């Protein structure tokens, strides 16, 4: 995805071998934005469980700082709103649990179409595509810095992530959070914990027991899927091309069986259990991210309070 990707909720990074700039979206480890009809998006690992309002404030301030920096470098940039419709994987990582959401969106194929439409109409994508090759390279340099060296973070799994400490992405985070190195390490760690938590839940024998009970309920409803992942894969696969009515009917059956089988309660309980274990295991990173976010809030308010359109 060229230049700054459309409406991304991802950590800032320079992707090796590709002309990609990923814009920072601050404080998302604990962000739980509600979609239409209000799915209860699972919380992150952070101890304060960053509120949607706080996460959006930090995101908007970082985006404005990025805009200011890119314009000083001679390039246009439009701040990316923090309002991307959540995918079913984000809203319901284990099993669908919300009847209203299932009835309105099924497995979210309508929201996926909206995301694709937003990406096509994204002004940053269009602007980058309009630049000549030399200007594209300079825009990437201004945003990302000269190379993936400068700050590094060690992941909980032992891998290492590196990023330039120069460029507008790093500059915006440094201005907002103060200590770029500390922020990069803490935020990278905490964001990684969310995927680890989900993996632990899915691998837990108690979750597997719940899935077997759920699959029996689904068979009694006329659907032969071994687990929730297979149902959403079938519903969202271009090869199957389910009608909206069929997709919503399948989603409603999944919600009913999640409740009747106890899988919904089991998944929620295990999610909390493994989140608590990871918070304890990585308490320093969690506390550091929480501290840096709290310290950044007055700066974020000042940035947004003083912004102008020119």
C-alpha cells in the first residue's frame, strides 16, 4: 500500500523491500471502538484499558503532528480518521456473540466492502499515486526516515523490530510521547501481547471443549462447521459468495449456539484469564505504556487545541 495506507490501525514501521509507510495509530492496545449495533470488541492488555475517547485523542494528535511535519517537508497529508469499521476478526476473535450485529452485518462482508471503498477514495493514496517517481521516493523518506535503523524493540517471542528514529512518523511520536525509544518498545510489546493472548485462548483445551459443544449445536441447526473460524471463512470466501440473507442466517445460528453451548462464556472467561497472566508476565512494559500514554494526554490536547488548517 503506497505512502500512508488508508485508515490503518497498525503500528508505525518501515516495511523492508516495499514502498510502504504505515502511519502510527497511538494507544490501540486497549482501544475498543464500538461498531454499529455495538459489538463488545475485546479489550487489550493494558492495565488502564485505554478508553475509546483517550485512544482517539492520542491518534488524532499523532495524525495532526504527522500532517504538520509532512507539510513542512513539502508534501500533502490528510489525517486518517480513527473510525475504520471493525472486522469480524477484531470484534469477535473467538466466536460471534452479538445477535444485533449478526443480524445487521452477518460476518461483516458489508463492512469489508466499505473498507475497500474507503481505501479507494483515500486522499493520501490518490496523492501519492499522483507524484512522479522521484517525489514518491522523497515522500517516503520524509515520512519513514532513511532506513530501518534507529530504534528497536524486542518482541515477547524474542524477535526484534527495527525502525528509523528519523522521519515524520518517528518525529510525531517523539513529540507526543517524549521518549521515542521507550514508547516504541513498550507499545510494540503490548500490541504483540494481544495476538499472543488470542493464540493462547484458541489453544486452550477448555476452549476446544466449548467448540465441540458449539459444533454439535450448529449441526442440529443444519450447519456442519467444525469451529467458528471455518464458518467465517466460508461466509467471507469469494469462492462461496454467500447471499446477504444466507450470511446473516449463518451468523445468527452461530450466536445462538455460542450462547447455548456455553462457548461465548468460556471464551470470555479464558480471554480474561490469559490477559491477566500476560499483564503479570509483562507488567513492566504494560506499566510503561500506560505511563507514557498518560503523560502524552496534555500534549495531545495542546496539539489539537492549537491546530489550524494552514
